[in-house]
């Protein structure tokens, strides 16, 4: 007669150290990335990397727009049970997040901040869009990193639990990134 095999209590309750280390890594990145960006943005002396950096805001706007499209595509794909398309769309959006970060830091290291020149009712609208975009980008970072990690680890119930919060916030951040870009783009100064 065959007996059922149950895991012993010690191994059943012992956390997987690889998963624990990965989650610790996500926590560290969630704190380190905004701190490093803030420190880099605080550098007053700009580094001359060439005139090509003046065009980075346009690339950043395009990255945010494409990220928005990929997030919507991924959401529709998962609702339609098209797992491969969902995986492709969200992995692409995640990679674009890395490209955004590189472009954003490069631009702000090499160019002075652009002041918003709009007047009247558009001014508070712009600052609401910008401030909500910045604050929620800090909120969504650990959510996206955890959702991505859980998907990589095959912990899909944890992935779904986090993604239901991460996705709408990430989409809001991406869309408001495009809106903020469109609102401030007339005020960018291109150097000679």
C-alpha cells in the first residue's frame, strides 16, 4: 500500500532563502533608486554631455506613451487569458521603465530644470499633474518590482494580489508623465 508523503513541519514553514533575498533586494531597490535619483538631481553643476541631451525630454515623453500602451495591452491580454502577450507587454513596459530612468537622470544631470511658463488656470492643473505623477511614481516602484519578481518566481497568486494595485497606479503615472511632458514641452530651451 502506498503512503502519502507530507513535508516535515520544518521544511514546510521554513522560508525559501532565495525568495527572501530577492524580496530584500526589491526592498533595497525601492529605497535606493529614489534616493540616488534625488541625490543626482540635487547636483547644481551640470555635466556637459552634448546637445543631444536637450532632446531627451521628447524621448521620455515617448517612453511614457509607449509604456501606457503596453500596460493597457498587457491588461487586456491577461483578461483575455493571452498569457504570452501579457508577459511580453509587461516585460517590455518594465524594460522601458529602466530606459526612462536612464534618460531622466541623464537629462537632469546635464540640463537645468525647465520652469513651467503657463499662467492662469493651467498652472495649478500642471502642478497637480506633476506632483501626483512624482508622488505616485515613488509609490508604484516597490509595487511594480514586487509584481515583476513574483511573476518571475512563479508566485502568481502573490503577483495578482500586487498587480491589481500596481497596474492602475503605474498606468496613471505613465499617462500623467505624457500629460506633464505635453504641458511643459513648449518651455524647453534647446542649447546651441
